[in-house]
């Protein structure tokens, strides 16, 4: 795809089947912020990304004034400041914290199962390797079948087998996804969006794993059609939302079905974050941990996810005392509290990620890159 030089809106660079590119598209559509999606072409754009942003990942956004941005979470935070109509973070501070937590869980935990379904199964790998080889590898002068083989190898070594999903973990990872589908199905058979009649940041977070993975890749899509048709409808309802349609009220407080999601987060993701903290502290590039009954053998350590835990803590610390007094019992009852604060002295880099969304210090699944 050629870039139209005189386009004066936002340019979103990524891929039309990428997790975080899909998340940003859902966000821009919901807010009514015009953007143009362009495919990121490798290896050419990788060097440019590193130069202008410190790291290369998908997607990036270029503002009309030429500045480059990265990291969906911090970009959304930035755009919420710049486009203040129809805020997607609830005004109730307890619900707002729930949104930050669910967004982080959606970004960081469901990434691995999403990659598993795409790259472990032949149906997914055939579709995604063909698509990506054509879409983003135009800069490499190699036969198509070689590009496809390179992609499969890279993604499996980086994100599935190479990120802790060995043969012994497959059944547990898939059961975890099925449990999520069943919880969400319960919610979307009653409500239009996670917290009520209009989308919030929590819905945008979950558009990451769902829009371009679970509701697109052959195996999870088939599961959704049969086990969670209301959830599949929610994926499209969110995509089809705009400032004009996204009206309606939110639920009061935090309903039991959302508490159940928090308990799910407390069982798997937060213990995993703590195991990751210890691995980063030791300087290990990989680690093995059993969380929620599943053993991830040789998961990749992530400097970025140390910062994710710190961000969750920051959101809590920034609350007024009267609000944190309301949130603490919820976090204790759902099992979040203990793992949220379990690790002392997080091994962060100096000023880590303080320049996001305009500069990143680390990528999602690497130690100190
Ligand atoms: N935290 C980042 C994560 C972005 C990310 O990891 N994107 C994936 C593609 S969807 C990527 O570019 N991974 C880097 C790689 O595969 O080298 C965000 O929220 O934007």
C-alpha cells in the first residue's frame, strides 16, 4: 500500500491482522478519530522505528505534526487527554481501576493464547503466514514459501513453544481460553458491553485478543461460534461503535460477573507477573512457572511487564484515600491484593517507559532490549 503524502490525519502503521493494531483501530473508531491504516513493511521500517521510537513494534502512529508514537496503552491515554469528549475511562474511580486491570490482562496475558491458536495449528499458521508474508514482508526479496516458513519459525520460537507453551501446557492454555469465553458469554448475554450499555477501556483492551485473533483465526473462531455467539456479536458491536452510537449508562459498582473476571486475573496473570519479576531480577532470559495449574516451561522474561505491574500499583496509589478505601476490599475479596503487592522493589530500568508514547525502553517479551 502506498502512502498518500498529503494525508493530514493520523497514520496508523501495523498490519491488518495484528493484535495491537486492531486494538487501536477499535479505539479510533469508538472515539470517531479519523485514521489511515498503512502496512508496516519489513525490514525497512524496523530501523526507522528504532531510530524514532527506541524500539520497533506494531503498531506505530504518526501524528500530523510528524511525531511518532508507540504502545497502545500509553497512546490511548494520550489520545484520551487530547480528545476529551466521550471519555472511555469511567468516572467512578473503582470502575476506572477495574478497566486498567482488565486492559492490562487483555494486553499481556491473552497475547500468548492468541499466538498459540494462530501459530500452533496448521489452519491458523497457513492463513497468517500467507497473509503476513504478502502484507508486511514486501521489502524482502525471497520466494513466498521462504517468507512463510521464516514467519512460522519466528512466531513459534518467539511466542508459542518459545514462550512457555510446550506440549504439556497446551490443554491448560486452551482450557483457560474456554473459561474466559464462558465468562464473557455470561456477561454479553446480559449486557451490550463489559460494564454496561456503552464501551469502556475494558472493552477496548479485550478487542486486542478478540478482534484480530480469537474472532479471526480459524480454530478459536469456530469455538466462539459454537460456545460464545454473544461474545462474537460483542466483537462486531464494538467495531461498529462510534461516538453517536456509544451512548448509554454503565452498571453500578462492580457486578459479580466482573468480579469473577478479576478472580480469574488473580489466579493466573498476577502470579505470572510475580514469577516474571523474579526472573528479571535474576537476569534470566527465560523462566518456568506453574500458575493456575499450568506449567509454562521456558517462558520469556519481560522487562516491559515489570513496568506493567508497576503501572497497576501506580493507578492504585494515585487514588484519593476515600476511593482506595472502596477499592481495597474488592481487590482483597477477588484475590488481587496479595499478588499485586507481593514483590518488593521492582527491578525497573531507570525511568523505564517514562517517555511513552513517544519513546519506548523495552518490548513486550524481551529482557532489557
Ligand atoms: N505494549 C505494546 C505491544 C505491541 C506489540 O507487542 N505488538 C506486536 C504485534 S501485534 C509486535 O510488534 N511485536 C514485536 C515483534 O513481534 O517483534 C502495545 O500495547 O502496543
